[in-house]
C-alpha cells in the first residue's frame, strides 16, 4: 500500500481541486441531512418536523447533483482551467 501512496504530495491540478471541493460539499450536505432528520424526529411540533423534512429533501437533491458533477469532473467531462 505504501508504494501506491508515494508521489502524491505534489500540488493538485485545477481539476483535482474541483473534484475534491465538490466531494467535500456533498459530504457536508449529507451530514446536514442526517442532523436535520434527527432534529425533525426529536419531538418537534408537526409543522417544524415537516419543514425540516422538506429542507432535508431539498438538500438531498442538491447532494445528488453535486455528486454527479464530481463524477463528471473525475471522468474529465468538466474541465477547470485554473485553481482559484
């Protein structure tokens, strides 16, 4: 395994930065959905629970979209020219 990791300490390309940024955003959204779902289930009023579940549904849709974008970047169907 160590031989697979060698040589990975160089600067990231713009493409790699975009991929990792999208992957990180998707992970944060996923974590948020879990936390909001827990809040919705913890004895909130019915209206609050419904609102939180709607937020979760919207965040889940965005998470799926971002994960698809990350897949496109990884497959090099989306190219970024510079690192910001």
